[in-house]
C-alpha cells in the first residue's frame, strides 16, 4: 500500500515508519522538523527510518495547503496516517493559537487533500487528553461528556470532529486513535518518563507535581504501533478507538519503577499540581481489542528497561 505518514520524524512516527517499511509498504513522510525539541534528534529518528528502507521525505508544515496538494499529487497515497501535531500539553496554555494552526487547520488541510486525491483510509492520532476531567473511569469511546482542560486537548477534539464531518460528507474512511501516554526509546524529551530518567541517571533531583497519586495509563510504543497498523486495515466509515494499556500506574510507582530500571535512587522535589493536568487516564480498550485485535503486551518494567537501555546507548 502507498502510505503518507505525517510527523514521521517524531517519536511515535519514526517507530511507525520503520514498521511500515519492514511490512513492505511504499512510504512518504512529511514533517516540518520544528524546534519543539532537538531537530538533531528528529534527524536521527529519520536516519533510523532510512535504515529500514527507502522513502520519500518532505520537510513541510501540514497546514501549508499548496505544499500538501503537491505532496499528495507526487505520493498518490492510498492511506494517510496523520501524527503531526503540536503535542505538549503545558505549552498549549501559553501558545494556543500555534496549537490551533498545526492541530486543527493542519488536520483540515490534510482531510481536504485526502478527499481530493481519493484517499481510501485516513488514520488520525488523537489523545486520551480529550476525556479531560472525565468522571467515568475507565474512559470509554462512547462517553460524549468530554471536558478538555487544555487547548491541546480541545484541538484534538476539534480535529476528531472534522474527521467525522469528512467521513459523513465525502465517504472518507477514518479512524481516530486516542493514544494514552506513550513511552519507549525516542520518547519526547518533554514527557515525564524521559525527563525523570535523564535526571535520575545524571544524579539530579526530579520535580513531582501533586501528591504522587496521579495515574497514567502508560503504553509502550510498539503496542501503539501495532494498534495503528491494525487500524489501517479496518474499513469502517468512522470510528474512535482508545489505544492504551488499561492499567494505570500512580506517579510515585512510576518513579520507583524507573529507579529499578536504572538501578539508581531518585531525589524528589515535590511541587503542587499543575493546571492542565488530569488526575487519571485509564483506557477501556475492549472496542480496540474486538475490532482491531489490539492487545498491548509489554509489561511496564520491560518497556522501561528498553527505554533506559536506549538512553544509555546514546551516550
Ligand atoms: N506521545 C504521547 O504520549 C502521545 C499521547 C497522545 C497523543 N499523541 C499524539 O501522537 C502524535 C505523535 O506524538 P509524538 O509523541 O510522536 O510527538 P513528536 O513531537 O515526537 O512528533 C510529532 C512530529 O510532528 C512534527 N510536526 C509538528 N507539527 C507539525 C506541522 N504543523 N507540520 C508538519 N510536521 C509537524 C514534529 O516536527 C514532530 O517530528 C501527535 O499527534 C500527538 O498529539 C502522543
């Protein structure tokens, strides 16, 4: 299949692209290589992808309509997997318009290009943050009382709605996948596991917000990639799937598990809870299990050990 991946130089995107090449797909990648974190790191991610096979790469912003029209004409994709986004929650509180442009306009530009190019399948990377301060756990896709508490989360809901509209109006087959805190080698440097690992490894204190009870449904990146690949083959007109681990880990247990993975003790600087942080994320994954055969299989300790090994291999 000819597949266009947006955000392919990023954390999840680079793992996905390697897998798609290994599976024999023909691949085009678009990524603007922005400086949300080190561009060198993104180039290294792309280099890892290139080791897995040849692909077309274009450095462009997904909200650039002319660039996307030209790219779709050149790549003629059967399917689009749209991962490119401004992804951090906290910076979205200070730069909401930047998030709106990349995450909402960017998604609409791609949907429109996909419609015009007759794309068969569109897979969109959404987020567990859309549930926000939801009062029903575990989170279920049928819950329509979404209460986003960050501009980032609101942009993901807006993008999901645009996906629905394009499916309804134009018959574009779309899956929106709500990822739950993804971790593993190449994890984004703004995410807690990566930050904590680097600081504990360097003997520096870590800042823990709240009382340590905040739960996150950490999901290993290979499990997420399996879910994305499975969603590619589903042909339903429109669906939303949770891709999580369905086993939330309290923050303090996460710190203890990192200590075990590194064989080092953390010094903790306790700070009050931050605005935008939700108390828990917890995925009900029964829909993805039944429909996609999604079955996350990486124990937390093993995933952390792989991430720790990657961190040490970079030195
Ligand atoms: N990592 C997680 O825990 C997590 C959880 C929920 C949802 N997600 C979603 O998954 C997707 C991938 O996340 P990630 O953690 O790999 O992030 P990432 O930042 O590592 O990857 C995103 C990539 O998209 C590119 N990009 C950003 N804005 C762009 C734009 N306007 N045009 C073109 N390229 C652009 C970036 O340069 C980057 O390489 C994102 O949509 C994110 O919102 C991630």
